[in-house]
C-alpha cells in the first residue's frame, strides 16, 4: 500500500532516529508546515536526498533519491514574519513511487519499507561496535571526537542507524546505507566503511570531524 505525503528535498540523508532541526523561510515550506499543523498527530513529511540540483528555489531539486525517511514533527515555532523553526525526528524509511507537483510544495506517493534485522546480525554488530570504538578513539586523539561516551543500542536495527548517522561519509555512501534491505547488510557495509575510515584516520590524524556527532541522534 502507498500513502501520499509532503516531501522535503534536502542535500543530506536522514536516518531513522536522527533529530532534524530546520529553519524554514521559503513560502512553500511555510505552507507545508502550516498545512501539517492542521492535521492530527503524528504529523510529518518525507525527507529525500537531492541527487542533482539544490535545496532553495522551486524545481531546484532536479533528481531525488528513490528511498527517503519520514520525519515526524516534534516541535514547530512560528515567528512573527511567518518563518518556522521545526524540530523533527526520522522515524521510518520509504520508497518514493511517484511525485506530485500539484501543490506549491512537492508531494509523493510512498511505500513504507520494513525494518528487518536480517540473517544473523550478531557477528557484524560485534565487529562494528569494536571498529566504531577505534574510530571514536582516533577522532578524540585528533581533538575531533565527542567527549562523552556513546551508549550503543543492543537492537541491531537501531545500532545500524546510529552508526550510519555518525560516520563521516559523502551523501552517496550515506544513501547506500539508508537503502540497505536490512540491518545485517547495513552493518556489513558499515564494517567495510569503518575499516577504510580507520585507516584514513591513522594516516591523517588531523582529518576534521564535521558535525556528525553533535548529540542529534534520537533513540526512538
């Protein structure tokens, strides 16, 4: 079964569990939020990665990824000039089946995807946990990692998404992780990425960390 939802193209990949703060100033997105606030909770929109184009302007996003993530609105503050500050949390993945441009903002027919652990995720999860620990140690030694310890979830699906959202990767690699069919496949891909990134960090200890571990992962 499919469902029609509002779409928000972004130049980033949203994963389930990740907090997404947005400052909305374009008229089409003001209308999107105003429309959503008139609907019952839970309310939200679909975030899809822009593969070709950019975020600002009508029809600026010329090609979108085929898999996105639904973002549930947890807080929305309207400013006197009509702008909105929104805090949303990624909840579940979807496959974009069809686009609808009949409204000022983009809508789409989407099919929600199952979240399966896959076949025997435990070995990959153990390896990823160890590699991720080394990854954080190397970032901290370069002055770029988080000061506090990160409590990794036991559930393989949640673990796979936390690792995916935390790694410093380009948009293409992030999208590949989002599209993995199950947690085992995602963890195996993360294992390979962590092996590669640990080698890079070992040889380039001053590699900048960016904003990948800023406390924005939400466990729900």
